C-alpha cells in the first residue's frame, strides 16, 4: 500500500505541486493549509509522514510538531523558508526527523522522505481497518465499501466511492478539482478535470434529492468542491 504523506503549507501552489510530484513518485498525498486543518485531517486519515512548514498562520509549525510527536508519533520533515540555524536546532531538538530549506530540489526531498521512512520502518503488521465516516445522515464504511443516506443503501462504483470518501475525509472543507484528480485518479490524469466534473454529477444524481440544486456536494466557484453534512 502506498505510504500516505501529509503536506502542511499555506502556499497553495507549493501544496498542489508537491502533492502532484509525490503521487507521481508512488506516494498517496493529502494537503492542509494550516496546522489546525492538518491535525483534523491526520486524526481522520493518519499519515505515515508529514511535510510541515514552520511559518504557518495560527498555530505555527513548531507547535504542530509538538502535537504530532507527542500525540501521534508521526515522523515529521520540517519544510521552511526560514534559514536561521536556531529554527533548525529547535525543530530537530523537538523531535523533527529532518529539515529541508526552501527552495529545495525535489529529488533531494524525495531522498530525504525515503530515508526517514526507511529508518522508521517496522516489521509488517496487519493494517488497521479504516474507520467508518459519518457526515450528517451520510455513512461511509470503507472496510465494507458501503454508503448509506439516512439508512438507505446507495450503490456506487469504485471510483465514485473513492471520490466521496476523499471529500468526506475533509468534510466541510473545499478541495480543488486538481487535488481530487490527483488523489482519486492519479498523476496520469493531470489536466483532465472533466473526469472530476462528470463523477461529481453522477454522485449528485445518487445522493441529492435534486441533483440540479445540490445541498450535499457543493461547488465553490473557482475553488473546488466540498461535502456538507445534512441531517435526516
């Protein structure tokens, strides 16, 4: 199974570029623009490694590093534009596994990621069953591959299921069509957002009372899509 890497950076272009390149390198990537969003996402979908910027809005990267080390034990590579030695010393003393300064060479970053994952590799253990997700009256069980709306089973294709599950992991948050494309279809579909549009339409036809006036899967014009909880 592909290793899951969480990218935490407030630079939208960098997040998208890194996610694309990590997917291309065989990893599964997810992204967050703030420490707070990263913590929520990591709790729902635990990563194998976190690429964490120090200079974040709200809770900064060093505070988030403390949380990820103390509460989750997740390996962290700090990725930052700050060049002062103090940041590096602080980050590594607080438990960061490595440190990369922007701008960085992608091949160097990939080598650092491989090295950290290799150092921390443990004997293979059974994968924990993915936990069911509840978003309002929508229930998604990844292990059983089932979806219900208000208790009513909904039949989804594997790709529709994966798309819905991806939206549900960040329910209430907007995910761009490019990010959905990278996470659900992979790097080979880059530049084909119409694939996302079509599958969103199919999902709405199966989940919405009125697909032409959607209330669950909303379009945020010029930004992307978000899954909004609906109560029965």
